[in-house]
């Protein structure tokens, strides 16, 4: 008998990749997003509005809820702090409140490496303290606590995935890697900050693999926080130079064109030992291979 799987954020970057790879032989999917897509059977759901949400959740009776819906703040600044609170805290709270009386067996919440802030490197789930440096990171950490609280009190398992810096085909061109690729493909100058910050990049399909591994997680009596990352950090400078080379571009790079972001840590790096142990997951895509796949996608744009 098929299990019911409810997915929020189904039209987002990660959600759209994940939705395409759910095994329909084992799962009856119920896909939701702020923006409906009837062609892909995606219905509208505004998690900031509680009215009607409880009936919808009750009708589905989901065995698994994968919560990817929320707001990703590209600039990490305070101008959208309230929007982050509404989407990432209130939205998560409303969804979990709607499950009362209809709790899933497993609730999967995708968070971010940014909750660690300036913790010691590499980030470890069991020992690294959380110091969210931005409103966005703060709201994602609050979402983690809300999920854990509801799971513990109402008796369902919660898997929280702290994901490092994702990239891949389909990401909005406003994001760092797509914006660099588009400039490189068109031979435009690439303005950059110092380029010295280090980021732990992971290809989006590797994150999908991690989500699929969560569906097979056998230890359903417990809950866990799991780091999902590439396991290696690269300077922004090295990533930009690699993209320019792979694109065979004539673009010049202008370092120091604007300041480094204040509300971001200098180094992000994940220890993924726990993911290997409990999910039997490892990232498969080296940075260069992932960039090549991403470049091919944007060549047609």
C-alpha cells in the first residue's frame, strides 16, 4: 500500500528537483507551494494563513511531511526580517499546528548550515553551538526548535537537515553561482567582493539523494539533526575562476567591487559523519562536475 507524502515548497529550487524523483510506486504525493502549477499537480498553500490548513492536512493523512516551504533571503539583511519570520517561523508553526490529531510518522525539515554562524570548523551537530548571524538564519533555527518540540510532544519522528550551500540547474539567476555563470557565458565583467570567504558547496541532486535516504530511515522512534554538505570548502574566488575557465569565457573578474557581507560567517564547512552513519549517504558530485552540469543548463537561457 502506498504511503501518503506531503511536500511543501514543491516549486522551489530543491522542491522541484525532489518532486521529480519521489518513487511513485511507494508514495502518493501531495505537492504544495505558494504558487500552483496544475501541469505538475502542485496546489496552492499559503502557510502563513492557518484558516483551512487543518482540514487540508487532515484530508491527506500524511505518513511523511517534507517541509521545504519558506523564504530564502538572498541578502541576509534586516529589510526582510519580518517576511522571514512570517514564512519560516509562523509558516512552520502553522503547518505543525495543523497536524495535531493527524500527526505524520516522520516530519523532515530542511534547515541551513548558517545556523552555526561563527562556531568552530567543521560544524558538528553534537558539539557545535548555534550562533545565527542573520534574521534568515535565526528564523531557520527557530523553525528547527518548533519542529523538535512538536515531534517530542506529539510523538512523531523529526529529521532536521542542515544543508550547506546548494547549487545546480534551475536555481534563480539572482543566486551567486548562476549569476556568475550567466556573466561568464556572455563575456561580461564579473564584479566580486574580496572572494576570500569559504563555502561548502553541494550539488542539488546530492541533497535530493539525502532526502530520499531520509524516507528510508529505519530509526523512526527517534529524531535527529543531520548535516548535509559537500565536506570540503572553497573560496568564492576559486569558484568564480573555475566557472570562468569551464565556460571558456573572456570575462574579467574585478575583486573588491563591493564589500563582503557582514551578516555571514567567513567559513562554512560541514562534518557529514552523522549523515554517512545514519542515512548511509555521501555526496557523489565533485564541484567541477556539478558546475559543468549547471553551466550546460544555463547555456540555453
